[in-house]
């Protein structure tokens, strides 16, 4: 009896061992048999697939799954653990107020963040990092959201992100951005951009290929339509932000001319002689000449509505280069005025004239007061009439000036307002009371004159003939008495500069006083006048008949030295 009881447990253990052995065999039978491959295939397979750690991991997983399927208690425990983890995960997000994972807005990940963290991340990305590409075909510009007047409203984004819960798991959830646009800011930016984005229309033009002029048809240009682009942006603001892209709406610009053929013969005629641009400086009496190649000159031409005209965009770089060549110092006072220069070139093209006469201009400058200077002495040093100094310094008391003070000087061109006559020049020297006139560099007149007395001196400077009057009248406070102010008569008067608006000094001959006598007794050679330059009457008539309107007059003094080579020749220092 005892033996039977001891044998029974042993049989059970043996049976259990056999059962386990049988199950191992069944699992072994489930393993895919090894495939026989050649040596190279076996080596490649061993190197790339048969990683022992991977195989062990797979076996462990299979064993674990088998164990769970065949051990209900373990399966229940695993499910409970997963449930507990999910509850802890959800609870922690709810308690901490975090957004559930896999939530995005305009490409920015905000999952697992608190509301404050999400707001900071969104604002940083929107205001600091984001750039909107503005696109027109293959041309692009970049703008910040602030430049485009865009403002992100984070509150509704975060609220929606929290309300979706775990809907973003596992495939993700996109929360559209809530963006507001400041219309005025965006409009101003687009209007500024329109200047950069504009492609001007190309009027029919010309090229020189060898010796033959070839016409180039006109082409449309493009102009940014700021209004329609702004409307497009505001209507598609979410898409603009998410794509970081705003497609610009452009409008066509039609050229004035498309067909170049009507004027090809005129272009061919123009290039037969080299184009010459001559810039004349009336102060130095120098002419600077520039030429260009026929190819460059042809590129300046375009077909206008009524004939050939100037293509500004190709001429302006040449004009800038020539202006730069005029100045050897850092002040860059001299320049070619663009509008004036281009108008004269247009006239020459219309007249098929290969020579273009231009005027060298001067910019306004600043004068620094030196020891001993006064506004009056600065006027005489610079050749700028005193009242023009006053006009250039409004609200400034020019009676109180100290060394180091700075005052504004107008352009020297105010004293030479007309187109100058290049061939003729009159030189007056106050110290020697002399006048010399030149034509084409040759002396034509040389005689004594009379300038202003110390109380009414003649103003030194560079001026020009402004008017012609065979008979003119003047007066002075010295001629005023109980019966009123007398008046004198001047013969062969030519105005050269204004002392005050409407009061002009100039050249003249004899001056007949109210008492019938002549100023200075009809003599010259020393100061007699009230600011004008007086010659003997016969000489004044010769000068009157010879000097054209626009003839340059250079009046020298100890303060104002010679400006031109002719003046230095006439009166050597």
C-alpha cells in the first residue's frame, strides 16, 4: 500500500516531463527549416540577416507570447499592467494640463506640452523663426510675419489641441493656426516690395551684330498688384502660414512700342559717327568729353511713339560712371544732372546729332567758419551773393559766427543760371581795375574799367550775362534829398548778378547823373560806381554788341582768385 502511494507521484512527474518534452518538439517543428544556399549566398545571409542577438530576441518574444496564451494568469496580469500604464499616462496629462501626444500646428509639435509651453513654442516659431517666401515664378523674397502684419492667436489653437484628447494617437492631429492680419502693415510692405518686384516693359530696341543693326521686339513687363495680393493673403491666411509661402499676383505692363523696324535706318545712320558727350564746367572753363562704343550707344536707343528715343535704364550706369570721374576729391561736388542730361541726349537722338553738349553742375556744400570770417567775407570768398547765403541758412543769425561753426552754401550754379556760352568769357580784375575778354581762347578786348566804391563794392565771383538794355536807370540813397531821390541813366547795360531780388548789378557805359554830370567825370581806372562795372561809353557799346546772353563773367579779387586758365593768363598771380 505504501509502495503504491509512492509510485503514483513518480508517474505523475514522469508524465509531466514527457508532456513538456512533447510541447518543445511541437515548438521546434514550427521553426522554418534552414534553406540550403551556395557559399556566397550563405555568407551574405550570415552577414546581413543571421544576427544571433536578433534570433534570440525573436525567440524570447515567441516564448513570451506562447507563455501568455497558455498561462491565463500571466495574460490577465499583462493586460492589467497595460491598463494601469494607460490610466497613469492619461491621468498625468490631465492632472498636469498637458496636450496629448502627436498634435501639431503649422508644423510645430505641441504634444506633451502644457498650455504655457505650447504658447511659448508657437510664438517663438511664428514670430522669430518663421519666414514667408513671396514667390513670383522663379523669383523669391522673404518676409517675417511681423513685416506682413500677421499676428498669431494661440488661445484657440491650444484649446482645440486639448479638446481633441487622444485623437492624435497614433496617426497625428493637425490643428489649423488662428492668424490675424494688420491690413495697413501688410499693404505698406507690399507697396514697398512692388518697387523691387517690378519688371519694366521692354520697348522695342536694337542690337549691333557686326556692322548690322538688328531690331529687338518689345516685351511685356510685370507689376505687383498689392491690392489683389493682400486680398489673396487674407483669404488664404492659414494656407500661407502652413506652407510658409505667398504667391504674388502680378499684372502685365505693356510696352510703348513692339516693332523696332520703322527706325532701323535711323539707328544705322547714327552709328556712322561716334557719339560724343561734352560736359562743360563754366567755372573752370573746361570741357570733359566722353565717348562710347557703337554697341553701347545702340543699347541706349529704343523705339518711341514718334521716333527714336533714349532707353534710360541702359544709359544711367554710364552716366553714373562719368559723374564719378568728374571728382578727384572726397567732396564730390561736381555732377551731371540726370534729367537735364537725358533730355539733351533725347534731343540729340531725335535730331540724329552725334554731339551732345552737357553742363557740369555743382552740389550744395557746407562751409566751416575760420578765424576772421564773417558772413559777408564768406560771400566774397565763395562768389555766392550775400542774400543767397541768407536764404540757404533760414533762421540763422549770420551776424554771430565763431570759428568751427558751419553754414550751408547753395550750389554754385545759382550764380550761373543760364546755359553758358562756351566760346566767350569776360574777366574783370578788381585790384587792377581791368577787363579782358576772350573768344575761343583769343583775346578780343582789354581795357580799364571802374568797379564799386568801398561802401558799395562789386561782388567777386563767377556770373554770366543775364540781360541786355541799351538804356537803364538806377539810384542810390546818396542821391536822396528833400525833393526825393534822384535817378541816373546808364548806357549799354548788361545785368550779371542780383544784389537783392530784383536789384541787379552789371556792365554799363557812361552814367549820366540827375545834375547832368557824368559819374567819375566820365573816367575809369578807379572805383566810382555803386557796384556795377563801368567802361568808357565807346568800349561799353562794343562789349554790349559782342557779349551774348549766357556769356560767363569771372570777377576776381584778393578774396576770390582766378577759377579758369584764361583768368590766370589774363591776370597772373
